[in-house]
């Protein structure tokens, strides 16, 4: 049986350039906890699991625009005028995922119109 959480973390790393320590910071947990999730020795609690799922989805959406994971990571960890100077990673951490998704959808609308 594969470790679904480990696969999510791998996708987040490979497509978004986001390290385990970054995931730990966004989820308000420790890098050691994320390491245990990655190894299948522990699983995230419901709230962290939802945020991890959201982060995976956000990274997948960003990979539509940025082929280089470092660029996707820079987008997540940079301040944006669209977010009144806040960083998308901070918004995700504070449960404001919908705002980040709206910005990504706005990017998609402008790219394909």
C-alpha cells in the first residue's frame, strides 16, 4: 500500500519546489512531524490534512503557469499587490485558501482570454 500523504508531499516538492520545512511552517507543525507523514509513520489530523490537500491543488494549478518549480515557490512565498502585500503561503496558513484560488483563477482567465 502506498503512502498517499507521502505522494502528496512529493508532488508539492517536485512541482512547487516546496520543502518539508515549508510545509511544516504553512501547517503550523514541525518538520519532524512532516517527515513522519512522509514516511507513513503518522498521518495529519483533519485540519492539516485539508490544508495539505489544498496546498497540493494550489501547486498543481501553479504548475499550469510555471514549469520551473522554483518560480511556483517564489509566487507562493512573495508578497503580492493582489493580496495587499501578503504572501499566498501566509494566507493558506491562515485558512484563506479561497483567496489564493481566486487569484490563480484570475491568472487563468487572463491567460486564456
